C-alpha cells in the first residue's frame, strides 16, 4: 500500500477515535480541543506529540490481551501520559506500526497492489 493510502487510513482511525472525545464547554475551537474519556485536555493537531501538554495517541478500548482488536471501533483518543501509564499494552498507531497493520491486513484490497 502506498504511503498516501497509509496516511489516509491513519487519518480515518484518528477521526473515528476523535469523534468519541468530549467537547470542551464554550471553547472557541471546540473541534480542535477536546477531552479524552479520562477528562484530559487533548488537541487534534498534537496527535503523537509526547512533548505537548495536549498530545494524544490511539489506544485500545478493549486491550488486545483481552481479545480487543486494532480496528477503528476499538480505538480511542487518549492523552499520551494516560496511554504511557496503561499496563495493558495499548495499541500505539505510529506510522511504523500502521504500516505493519496494513501489511498484515486480511481485508481484500488493503496492502495489495491495485
């Protein structure tokens, strides 16, 4: 799969998880700044940025060790510190990890040459 396709898939997973976050009261930019399920303030543009106080990552809702999957409906946006503190081996979707998921995908047309 081309890098462009991987980026598009990652963006789709990010937006799906972002849709499960909560708006921040009367914040002027209610789409950019949200709260994760633990109440941590996160910013969409700070995905994967562990140097930002608003950084966040994709993390499994149901841990993989408990039969959870890396599918979009099992991913949530979670502040990076909360993700780092989890003990259930969360799914971190970096570009490198994303390429491994896409390469291993059994879904028709994903990871194959068109």
